[in-house]
C-alpha cells in the first residue's frame, strides 16, 4: 500500500512522467499523411496584385484549397477557386520595367504598371505562350501551337512569323520515266491543239500567280519530328528552332495491371531500356530577309571527335572508332538571343554525356564556335548544368553570358564576355550553387547555395560583377525561396530536421526576421518528441569525408542492434537539417530508436550536395564506393557506438534496394538481414537517361554492367533477405524482381522472401501497402538482429 501511494505521489509531482509520451507504431506512422498535417505547397506570387498564393489543407480535407496572404495581412485567407484562373504566368518586363506582357487563361495580355491599365491582346481557343518584347518594344512576340506570331502595339495587327509544316505541302511536278517523257513530247509535236492548250494554261497560271497574296515561307521539318523550341531574334531578323525525332524502332516494355475495374488484365505501355537508340535532335536558323534555312552545324566544336576514355578497356572497339574518325552524336539543348538580337549562344551536350559546350552561333553560316567546353571522363551533370533546357544560363547584356560549371569540382557561377572571350568565376569554394535568379534590372544574382554546411541551404545576393555573397536568410535548415515580383519580399518554404515545411514571409534584406505564416502540424503529430538526428562525418576507406545522420537510443536493445538506411535515387541528399523527403522512413527510424536500435543514414558516394568527385565516384561501378561506404558505416557503428557486429541490418528502396541486394550478395558477414524495396536488380534493364550516364551502354561497356548488377552476384546471398515490389511499377519494373527471384530459385537459395503489391507503382500510395511493407521490415529486424 505504501509503495502504491509513493508511486502516485511521484507521478503527481512529476508532470513529465504524468504526461505519457505518444507511442509510435507502424500502423500509426503509415496512415494517410493527413494525420501529421499537410504542408503548404505550390507557392507563387501574384505578379500583378502583390498577393502570395499557395495551396494548403489545414482542415485535412480531400484536396488542398487556395489561400493567399499579402504584406499587410499575414493571416492566410481562403480564396475562391476562380481566382486561380486569373493568375498570370510567363510574365516578361520591358527594359525600364514599366510595362509587362503575360499569359492569363491561355491568352496574351499587356499591362502598364504605373497606370495599372490592362489590355487583352488575344482571345482565342488556342493557347498562347512564351511572350517576349521585340528589341524596339513596339511589338510582342509569342508562340501559338508550333508557330511564332507578333502583335504591333500601335495597330494591334497580328502577323504570323513562321509556317512550320511536316514535309512540304507544295506539289512537286510529276517526274516521268524516259519512256513516258518521250510519249508526252511526241504527242505535243503531233497535235497543234495540245500545244495551244498548254500555252493557254501556262499564261493563265502566270496571271493568277501575279494576283496571289505572297505566301508565308514554308519551313519543312521531318515527318516524324516534333518542334521542341522556336525562338525569334529580338530584331525579328532570324528564327532559330530545334526539332526532336523519336526512334521508331525502339521497343517498349509492357507492364500488366492485374487488379482493374474491367476484371481483365490490362497492359501499360512502358519505357524502353538502356542502350536503345536516343532520339535525334536537329537545330536550324531561318534568315527572314534572305528567306533561307541553314542547319546549325556542330562539326567545329572542340573535341567533337574525341573517343571516351572507357574505350581503353576495349582496344578493338577503340581502334574501329579511331579509323571511323566521326563526330560524336550530340543534342542541342537551347539557343539564347542577346537583347540586341545580333548574337546567339547555343548549349550542346554530347550524347555519351562526356561534354557540354557553350558556343557562339555564326548567324550567316550556322557554324558554332566553342567558347566554353566542360569535359568529364565520367559524365556531365550537377546543379544548374545538366538538363533538357541547358541549365542555368542567360544574357546579362549584349556581350556577357552567364552559366554554371563544375570546372572547379563544385557547381559555381561564371560569366563569359562573348566579345573579349574573357571568363570570370563569380563564386568559389567547397559548396554548390543550387539555384540562380537574375534580378529584373540585371544587376544582381539571387543564389541558393549550401555554403554554410552541405546540409543547410540559404538565399544570397551577389553583384553580377562578383564580390561578396550576402546572406539574406538566417534560419538553420532548408530555405526554399520565391522572390516577389517587386523583389522586396521573400516567400520562404522552411523546415528543419524534425519539423515539416511551413510558409514564412521576410523582407529581402540581410538580417530581416522571417515571420511564420502557416502552422500545419496536428496536435497528434506534435504530441511525439521527434528527434533531430545527429549529423556527423567520417572518413571512408578512400580517405573521403562522408556525411551521415545517427539516431541513438537512450536504452540500447538487448544484443545492441543497428540498422543502416540507404536513400534512393543515387544522386539525392538525405543528410541535412531540413525535413526529409523520406518522411515515413524518418518516422520509422524514430520508432526503431524507441525500440533500442541505433540507426545510421549515410549520404554515400554519388549523393547530391557534395561536388563533382562525390557525384561521379560510382562511374562504371555502381555497388562499388557507394556500397563500401555502407560497410565502412557498419564498422563505425561497431567501433564508435558499441554495436554488435552480428546484429546489423540494412534496408532501402529503389537505389537503396539495389545497394541492399549488393550488400547481402557481395559483403558476406557484414549484414545479418536486409530489406530490398522496389530494387533495381539488373542495370541493363533500367532506363537510358539515368543509367547511360553512369555505366555507358551495355553493348559498349559490358564490364560496367557485369560488375554493377546484383543478379550477377545472387549466389553470394548469406544473410536474410526480404524483397518488396509493386506490380505496377513503371520505373523499376516488376520484371526486375521476378528475374532475380528465378535466379535465386535456380541457385537453391532458401533465406529470402518476396512480398508483392498488386496495385502499387514505384512510389506506394495506399496506406495499407505502406503498413504491410514496414511491418514486414520490422519483423525481419526483430527476428534476425536480436540474440
């Protein structure tokens, strides 16, 4: 009795004990994310009214409603859905910033900012887009469908500038065989009536031609080609365009859906596989005054004939290429006119991914002059460098062009004077410039970079001439910034390690305070004390610094077990001070830590945020340094955190699933159990865009695929393996895991199991699927990592 009273008194006097901590379960974590609270998204400034619009769902409804705030009223106001139709996009400003053209509701509008007078320039069922002022600002140029048009402000006259056609619509004169031509000539020589009628028709045709309105020049593109971009020079002298022609003979994969409304198995047309022929891109320049079209030639680019270094492993292939002496295939990504319209820069990428050129276009010949070549024996990428549109590039004035490059080992900002050919590096250091915005007056760059720490992003300003980076944001974590149209305010989507994204508003001044606008977390979510994992770094076996997150339990579980999580995507960052895109996994790691596990989450070699060498460290060997980092992490757990080496597990999805397979197949004794989710099992069956960067192509570099594909090492399985895969996965196809399962069956392996999810794609959607998957993972660890 005395003991019971003493316990009650202690509870009463200690409110921390009296308020029981919220308990995590797999079922609770994997529910519909609305239980946590839904963060604001799709944040955009109203270009004309100064309102900040965003989608938000604080009431946990079936959809996120439209809200807005402004400088004076910081309380989110729910807006009528019709307001969204009035929001403008693709806004362009005049040189003095006092006039603007934009798209609203698919039509083109002009607005005088001072008088606030708006004029609708088009009202069509077609959609207009890509508006721009002409060099003299007397007209606006825009695109409708495949063609360019202009509108003269003084007259309101719409003029069509291009007339793209698939092939030529003009009928060519019938070409006769020699025999039929002889017969025709013979008929005309014999019969006067035929000769007379022929003369009358020729006269009639010539008179009709004189009376015809001059036709717009037809610009023929290949029958199967698609028009990707069309640009007109500001002076309306030239038109440049890029075409894109898919390869017809590439074979696509088929993904069957078994659970359907019809009751029948239905097929999804999937992607093709790495090594298939890439689409062909071509670029042209049309001289309006000369009425001529010239192909843009890449033949003169510096190093266009260079043979990639990996061919040193294949002497016969290299010898054949040297004898061929051919230009490497390339893709022209973008063409950019200077404000005056007398210069155009072109970004070009080698299809073998080894080069990116920035070149000056010769307007008379279509030839390209290399002004910057970024070469990489591995592959060209990095923030602001790769991509369909040519990366972060643009003109500062009529002579200076800006771009990003990894020439220093990290993605930094450069300018290039196209007259003097002088290059200038504006940012430098062991950090990455991740996003670039040029101010409206073109005097300032606004930059997002991880300068303070690889896992912290801030918003900075920088003169276009270089100098000191001025930090504007101050909150430690992730700062995703949207700049207001007048550039006076920042809308900041901010989060830290244990708090999801919320919306903040801050003046565009260093040291200004950011005011929180939204609070999205539910009381239930806030009831649990979510951990801020410790961010550490350790030296791997190669002497490189590797960053990781560590979750340490207050009371380790019997047997001192640990779990290593492997993030997906390969080139992705998960060790940082903002809210993880792997939110479910983050919560699962809190659950594991509550149960007494130590959890390690590594930004292994090839992860984003750490520069070129880290990014390309897996070239030609996936499952090399990226895997050894996990093994070195396991050693760290033993040496520093006292983990039992017999009780270490590993798991991850997609690329993380691939690493898990390689770990259990090729590192015997290191991992007692592993969960491989939606895993790539054979890189020769993955897509071209991602895989050919890292491993080249299977028929050109089979060694890279042999040493990188788990299916080739399945005989080495020793630990306990759980595999989970969605059957409607259009990214990593279900066929991948089926092929590996057959291999394991033929090898007589017993210590594996496969769980399939009939209605799930690559990223699971249904809470029931998430719950089932993670209950299986937890069961695996609870059974195999405890002794």
